[in-house]
C-alpha cells in the first residue's frame, strides 16, 4: 500500500509540445501541460464541461520518448506523484504543483 501514498493517474491531452532541456550532466527533462476534461449537468440541467490543467515533468529516457513521439493534442495516460514547490519572482513567493511522471502510455491510434 505504500505506493498509494502519493500517486496520481490521469488521462488527457497535451496542451503544448513537450519542452525539453538537456543539462550539463547529459540528463534530460521534459515538461508539458496536460488537460483533463469532465462533463456534467448543472442544477439547471445544462451540460457543463470543466477542464483542469496539470503540469507534467519527465526525466531521463522517458523525456526522450516524450520529445520524439508526443505533440500538442496527443492523448496520454500518466501515472506519477505530486510535487509541490515554491520559488520567488520579483519579491513575490509563487507556488507550483507538478506531477513527476513514473509511467507514460501513449493512447493515440497509429496512422
């Protein structure tokens, strides 16, 4: 059960092409935003679509895969863990939540 302590699973579409950085050590990191959609009926019976955006971070060989095969609009299933961090910008403290990816499944049909 320890793997359930901090685990996130999402299916969605990329909001942008993966942004890839290669560090001096040779290690790669890719980031992209992932949109998940939920549709429901509100109290008036109207259909409402709610989109949530998630920041995804991928390291190593999986970053290579993301760089090579993923693009804006690609449908993927991801599994990872939540990472909360903060930084300072212009004297103001900013907070960000990211999903550090463990598993990636590309769901688009092959051409």
